[in-house]
């Protein structure tokens, strides 16, 4: 089996004898244990850049360049041929009055894929109508890797949107609307913007997160050099293989304890807390209702089980369905997103409340990221995520608001959720004597920041 540099050369050679009916070239290769595909991605110049690792760790893909782009998921899925995947996702509020700058959908058929299923690596080329464009893509590939250390920086300022007094007002307004209208639940979010003393590498942060935040999907999505959206999310939107569909209700949250005994006590409280149980039930109800029209049968886990992550613990119920004939993955994407876990219930009421009251545009946060395949598709929910723009890091988190929610408690939940990525930042040597960070990045307690607002 060939190595990476030989695989790149073989792709170039294979183009010479390419059949006009052959849409994809695949070269099996051996990627040594010491080579991280993120570090190979770090050495590449082609855009878009995309990275994906499945939650179980069995699949990993680097996708580069574009043969075609799609703004309509139904057209994207129809363009697929056997063996291809189309990558991308759906934003939360793109192309709405609230957010004209962000696309509603962005999908692309990449030119180059380096992919792993279990321990089997393949370098692939999707061939479009322009063979010269394919040659140019291969020519731009490097067989080098650029190592990724820990993300080192100092936090010079921190801003919340909304600040805590505004957060409390919005939350209380939501509770009043839940009491007076058909709204049952709304998920309110916060954007926490960090200004750093230097530009931060999105790949460094994601690699650190992948090593620390197990049992998560890990993704990176960059259309250009200036903007990069990353995340390490525990939540699957759906996985479908032929007629089999798997999704889940991930709702209900408590923090981690300092000891195993503390963890257990917090978990037991979560299992018995009426507010969190109700929040999880609402998500299950929403998914059941939406899937009923498209499925032959539906199996819902009888009671929640515990998902324990690095910073928080969640209630989760698995949901499986057998789909009716001719149900496309793009239909499932349209039908399931946004779920009650990241918007609320009823969906339209909750989304309207969010767009009317949240002081920032969510963009790709709480959208979905993943792929369409010929017989198999998978998307994750883009939470525990960040938008990176030079020396600015925007972190996002949300909390489900139902009767019994309290501003202080929900704010603390947001803090715990953004710490998934924020606490990975390591303090760096200051660039000049007069520079003074507001705190060590790896140990910053942002709880007091709410009072400054």
C-alpha cells in the first residue's frame, strides 16, 4: 500500500487514462500513526476546507476544494453518484431578515478527500467537467504536515451578548410568554466574544478539543482564510442508512462534580429534576411528531440515560425509525432542524421569539453540519461551537427555558458549556511589557463578567 506522497502522484497519473464516465478516483494508502490528518490539512491551500470526525471515532475526513457548490440540499443530494459524499450544512438563521450575511445552506462536492473508515485510509479525487481544474487541485496538494501545538494566547477582553441584565430580562419575558401563549419551551443563546493578543489557529483549538472532549463529533468548516467555524458537539441530528434512521433527544443539563461521588449526586439530581425531565420530554415529543409522517415504525427509549462529558452531564433518549420508501436525507434535514433541543416548541413560535429577542445572529451556531451520501447520511447539531476570525473568538452556548428556569442558573449553564472550548486556551508569553490580559485563558472564571454588564 502506498504512502501519501505516492498516492498524490498516482491521482495525477490516473487522470491521464481517466474514462469520461468515471466520476471519482480512489487511491488506498497507508497513513502512519504519527501523521495527524488535521496537520496535513494545516499544510493545504485549497478552499473550502472541511474536517469531520464521527462521534464514535470510526470515520474521519478532510475535504478540500470544490467541484460544485449547492445552495439547495435537495439538488445537492440528487447530484450524488455512488461513492461520493457532499459536505456542508444548514445555518440556523441564514438568509433571514435577522441575518442576511450568512447562507441558509452551503453544500459542496469536494475535489479532494482524505478519508478513514476504521483503520482504512483513502485519498480520493472527484472529477468534474473541467479536467484542468482537477489537475490544478492535485498540483496544489502538499504531502507535508505542519504540526499543531496547544492554542496559546492571552485574553485581552471579553464581551457577552446579551450581558447578564439583558439575559435576565429576555428569560423572564420568555417565561411570561410560555405562561400566556402556546409557547412551551424556547432555547435562548449567548455569544461570548474573546479578543486575544494574537491570531488563533482554528485547527490548534479543534485538535486540542478532539484530544480532551471524547464522545463528540468534531468538525471544521472554512470557506476562506478569514473565517472558520469549528465545534465539538455531543448531539446527533440524524444518521440514516438506507431505511434505518437514528436520532436522539439530548436535553437536560447539569455540571460535573469535583469527585466521582459529586458526579453521581449531580446525576441523580438530574434524573429526578422535574424541569430537566420535562425539557427532555418536549424534545422527544417534537421528534416523534415530526417522524410519524415519514416512518413505518418508531422506537423511543423508555427513559433517559446519562451522557457524561468533560464539563457537563446530559439526559439523552435514543430514537430509531424505519423510514417509508423514497424519503430523502434532505427531507429529513428540512424536517428535523431546528429541533426543540436548540430552538424550542412549537418550532415556529420559538424561532420567532429567538429572532425577535436575541441581540446577535446565530449564523451556523445551532445549525447542522455533516454529509449526504448515496445510501447513508449523517448530520450533527452545531453546538459547543466557535467562530474564529483572526484574534477574535466567538463562543456560543444555549439553555432551554421552561417553567422553573432561573436567570442565574441558566447563565451558569452557559458558562459550563462554553468552557468546553474556552478552557483549552493556554496562556502565552506576553508580546510586550505593557500588555495585560484580563485572566489566564485556561483558568478564566467568566461568572463575574456578567456583573460588569
